[in-house]
C-alpha cells in the first residue's frame, strides 16, 4: 500500500501496517516531518479531551505510545511527565472538576490538587490560584524524532521529495495507486495521511474532505534548569480546544523540555495559510505564561515558530475507508492532537486494512460524514 | 494645524544607514536612526568606545575622510533637530500597522526593557555577519572570527593574541591581517583557500573599480612590509591544543580543492582568526514579510522591498563592501524622502550613486565567485567535529540524521539534531551544518531578531503617536 504524507500520522500508519504484514511505501513531497509535525509541539494529552470518541482514541493512543517507548523512548524523547491543569478562579475550578469527573468515568486518571498542594507539584506556580487537577497519563515526545524513528523501525520504503499529483483508479473506480512527479506507484490501497493538505489528496481521488488550516504560534525560551515539571496549563484551554470560533484564542500551555528550553503554546486562529508574524498573538501567549509562572517574566524567548493544524468542521479526524472510493483510506484532520492520536490512528487503520475488526468504533471518524451536509448545501 | 513631517526609521548606523540618514534628513522627513552599538559607524567604521581615549583611531581606517564626512554630516543634522539618533537600541521586531510601522527595540547592553517607536517608513540597513565553516579543532578557545578579532581591535583597541594566523577566504582577510600586524601582533600566516588566478580571470569586470584595487594593493603591500607570509590556495586542516589553541596544521590545496599530500606544515599560534565570507542579516525583513532572493533582501532600483514603505540598503541586500553600502543607502534615503512625502523621486538626482552601485555590484559578483570556500571542505570535517557549538552537535550526528532518519533539508536536520537551536539560533552554524548535511543553505525564519524577555512581550507597550 501507499501512504501519502510522512508526518507523524503517516509514520504511525506505516509502522502498524508494516507490522501487520503489509508492504508499505511512504511518500512525501518534502522530508520526513516537513509539514505540521515539524511545526508543532509533542504533547500527548488525555487531559484536554471531553468524554467521547476523541478521548477513547487518545486513551488507546497513549497506551500504544507507552508500548513504543519501551524500545524507542530515549530516541523519541518520550517523557511520561503528567499534566497539571490549573484553575485561577473558583468558577473555573468548578468547571474543571466537573470535566475531570466525566473523564474519570471514561477511564482517565485525574487527581484533584488543592490550592495548598499546588506548589508541591509545581514549585514556581503563581500564588493565589484556586486549584488544579493532575493527569498522570499525559506525556510528551519530540514530534520530528518520533516520526523519523517510527518510519525507520517500520521498515517501510520511504520516498521523500516525491509529490503525489493524482490518484490512479481502475475502470471499476477502485484505487490502483498514485501518480507522482517521478512516476506511478501502484498499490491496491492508498492512505491519505496528508494532514492539512488532506483535502487536496482526497480531491485527487474525487472525494470531498473539508480539511482546513488553524494557525498556531509557539514560543521557545532560552535553556533553563528544570523548573516546570508537568505540562501546565490554564483550565480555559479546554474551552479553547473545543471552540468553534474563528477568532484568536490563546491558552498558555507551559512545559519544560529535555534540552532545557521551555515551550509556550499554542495559539489557535483561523487565518488560512498566512505565514506572517503576528506580535499580538505572541504577546497573548507570553501574558498567559507569565500569569501562570511569574519567574518567566525575566526569561527570554529565543524564537517563535508557527504551524497549521489540520481540522475538520466537527474537530474530529477522518479515519478509515472512504466508502465513495474503494481502496482509498483516510488518516488526517487531527487538528491540535495529531501527535498524540497518531499511534491509535495507525493501529485502527492497520486493523481495517487487514480486514480485522477495529478495536474502536470508527463511525464518528467516517471520512464521508460531511457529504450529506455538502449535498444539502448544493 | 501644520502638517507633521513623515518619520523614517533607519535601522543600522553603518555606512548604508548613515548615507540614507544624510540623504533623507533635510528633505522633508524626520529620521530616527536606530542602532544596537554604542557608537555609529557599523562594522566598517566601528569606533572605539569613548572612554578608551584612543589617540589615533584613524590609523586603523583607510577611507578615514569618508567617515569624517558622514560623522560631521550626522552631527549637523542632529544639531538641526532633523535626526534623532538612538544608540544601544536592539530592534527585535518591526510591526506593520495600518498605516505605518512600529519599531520595537530593547535597550542598552542588558536588553531587558523595550521601547516602541512609530514610523511612517522603515529603512533596513542592518548589514551582514560572518560566515565561519567548521573544521577539526575550530571550537578551541583562541579560535575567533576574523571580524571578531578586528572588532576587538577597532572597538576596544586590544589585540586578541600575540601570534595570529588569519585564515579562510574572502576580501575581509587582508584588512584583518594588516590591521592586526599594524597593531603589533605577529601574523604568522594569512591562509587564503581561494586561487588568485580565478580572480584574475574575472578582471574585466574589475576595470571600473580602481579604488577597490588600489585598496587591495595597499593591503598586500602592507602585508609584505609587516613580513606576513601570504599562503594562497592553502587551508587550515586542523587547529591543535589541549586547553586552548597552540598551533594549526596548514596544507596546500590542489586544483580540485584536495590537500596536497606532503605539503602539511605546523604553524605555532595562540590565535586563529577565521572567516569564510559574509551573510546578510534578513531577520527583520523576513518578519515584515519582505521577499528574499536566496539569502538577501530583494529590492528594486530605488532600494524598495516588496513591502510598501520598507526600503533596504547595504549588505542586508547583498555583500558588497562599504562603498556599495554608501551608494545604496544614499539612493534608498532619497527615494524614501520623496515617497514618504507622496512625491515621485527623480532617479537623475542619484545618477552617480546608481553608477557606483552598478559597478560595485558587478565587481563583488566577480569577487564572490573567486572567493568561494575551498571545495571539499566538508570532507575534512571529521564525524567527531562539533558543528553546532550552542547545542554541541557533531558532524557525525548531522550525517546520521541525513543517512538513517531521512532528513533532506536544513530544517529537518535541525529538528532531528538540535543543530542551530541554541543561543545563536543558527546564525553561526547554519552554513556549516547545511554543508555537512549536503543540503541547500536555506535561511531559517527567525521571526524575532533578538531574544526578548517574556515580561517585555507580556506587557504591550502602547506606542506614542509619531511626534
Ligand atoms: C503550533 C502547533 C502546536 C501543536 N501541538 C501539538 C501537541 O502538543 N500535541 C499534538 O498531539 N499535536 C499538536 N499539534 C498538532 C499536530 O502537529 C498535527 O495534528 C500533526 O502534526 C498532524 O500530523 P500529520 O501527519 O497528519 O500531518 P503533517 O505532519 O502535516 O504531514 C502531512 C505530510 O503530507 C505531505 N503531503 C501533503 N500533500 C502531499 C502530496 N500531494 N504529495 C506528497 N506529500 C504530501 C506533507 O509534505 C506533510 O509532510 C500542534 C500543531 C501546531 C501547529
Ligand atoms: C565583522 C565584519 C568585519 C568587517 N571588516 C571589514 C574591513 O575590515 N574592511 C572592509 O572593507 N570591509 C569590512 N567589512 C565589510 C563592511 O563592514 C561592510 O561592507 C560595510 O560595513 C557594510 O555596511 P552596512 O551599512 O551595510 O552594514 P554594517 O556596517 O554592518 O552596519 C549595520 C549596522 O546595523 C546594526 N544592526 C544590525 N541589526 C540590528 C538590529 N536588529 N537592531 C539595531 N541595529 C542593528 C549593526 O549594529 C550595525 O551597526 C566587515 C564586515 C563585518 C561583518
């Protein structure tokens, strides 16, 4: 089979498909992780997800990440450091506590932390916060390393610098492979793991998939001695992630990295593929981070970078076969969680590809779920 | 209400920025000249700090007269209130507003506080920085950049060491070697990897640039006079030392750029000043969204970038020496003054500067071809050689990222190895890492031109309206 896109999701698809015995070619027009994977962060989170299909996928994915970390942990900088979601006001704490209760019922480990214990967990937190919930399952990887090493251990044939320009289909409409700028690659199954560009690849096969970009900025500080132990963020993050608003939203997610710098991110905006620098966005990130950790005020930002999350209208990815085009499979549209959700996505897709029953219900992720509304709109 | 004059912010007070300031001030615009250094002058006319009481700084500068003219001109315009000069202002971002721009600068050596300046137009004259390629031993204390050695000398009147080898390639090596020798250092060798005959082949385009040739000849004569051995088509193979630099091995290069077996020689020295040419500063332009041509800021005949209201001049638009920077700065300043007042400038007014620009661009294009870093330098970088100092990444790690992890471009190499992610943000190591990785030297996007404290970012400075 051919996987289009060597980002985190394509890498995980290649790994699990190859392990299931399939012969895999992974094609990317750029290098490994040259898309959104190399332009984001590597949080593997359950804490920011409401009970539902995405949380189920996240729980499966985190289990698989922990398995992969057995041999690969150091290479991909896997750190099961846990998350700490902080509420600044009593109202925010109530909302957070309710969310945590629902998550716990769904299988998430969530531990309430009272205001007096906050500093035991994060000694440098601002004073006067209302409380927090700790999520021991949250972890992190370095996305580019993770994608590169998953590809390496998969044994899949990697074709970088090769652009897919069309999807080949037989007289019966079934997929026969892909056309590229350097010749055709024949295969009975094609996986669309093209991330933010997944809509374009779907269109090559004649299928509509409304993947859109959502811009995010990340700030990287100078290297520091370890001071931030968890992934720490404000409780309003949860509201932002689920938000439908096109306006700018920033929620400070602060985390230390193995190499020393602290990462602060990320903003969420729908502004198309605009790559220009936005100082107001960066200012909001900085304000949020210093509110949580006042010591950061004197710490310098070395650089900022930006990326475009691939999102679908209902904020769930498209995973599974496309009933409109036999042989076409999708694994894209993971928005701000594609690193975390990659392993589960790869595993589920491999199960469908080999005719097994997927261990999670794929109905919420059906790639053609937007077709009805589009037809209605026409 | 009297109409206020438009404000032009000139960033960089080197030859380009000074020429632009003098050309624009007094032509109906107010100029705010912003520079990170303590004194105006840029790299070429770098000034000793006042407190040092240098007696004869002109001994270090040829073209001293041009500098006097610029300095006197600046003083006159400062006195007339046509120019505001802000030293020790490190610009970290120029923000596009509608209309106009806000220039954000960190203050003083500490760079902890920031000010915001409003301007109607921006002229980027930020110059260039040195390219240094890695070789075994280059991270030893005692190995410095050639420009760094010169800056120490010009700015602080101190010698970086007693016995110096100047090595690498490019027209910068000669003035650095003569400057050091004149100041009393023993220059044990000037090691230039380029082939002077390659330069002679391009002589035709040099005919129009006698000043440059004379200057070059002057340097060569002075070198002879100071007894500095000149080794062309040679390279430094390795720098040796335990705690710090003690010696270097130099070798002749054959026509293919390979070391000639048997030609290796040890040269004792406590300082090695290296340079492999210059690269333009493009961070501010990139952050503004100005188009780049490769590694230089793209400009038109009037030195305008493709962002309305933003001009660029000097080495930010391509490496070409102080005289070219002066010409470009003059043109940019004249154009900006006219355009910011809503008029169309007459190119006839800068015809002579335009001719100088044409001539010198051709000259430096030829020079650039001649002074290419030694071919095959990459082959001499051993796997154990650290290529990124900030993050201590070795050439072996970079090669592994390309070989077994599928990196094909500089950005991926950086993400996989952390090369270029440290304090210098790749300004120092990018060309070396790209070379070792075998990929194109694409400039990284550095949206912040300087590291900025989070506290500065978190408290938006409300810029005052233009005065
Ligand atoms: C600022 C920011 C922060 C983020 N933080 C996190 C986080 O903390 N945790 C998390 O889980 N997620 C995070 N994300 C989201 C995550 O980065 C993405 O969901 C994930 O990278 C998507 O991976 P992907 O493989 O689907 O897409 P990509 O990495 O974009 O890969 C798609 C690949 O397809 C290739 N491609 C496209 N078209 C073609 C074609 N025609 N031919 C050949 N190749 C093609 C592209 O070159 C690209 O390499 C963040 C995103 C951003 C922007
Ligand atoms: C290290 C070095 C040594 C050199 N030595 C010689 C020599 O000996 N002989 C010779 O002929 N040529 C030399 N050159 C080349 C010569 O300096 C240039 O040709 C000439 O100075 C270019 O003029 P410019 O105005 O374009 O830039 P510069 O003279 O480089 O001036 C740029 C100015 O912009 C300022 N600046 C840059 N970024 C910012 C920012 N973000 N905020 C605020 N200010 C900023 C800098 O402080 C500097 O003052 C040298 C160049 C370098 C880099």
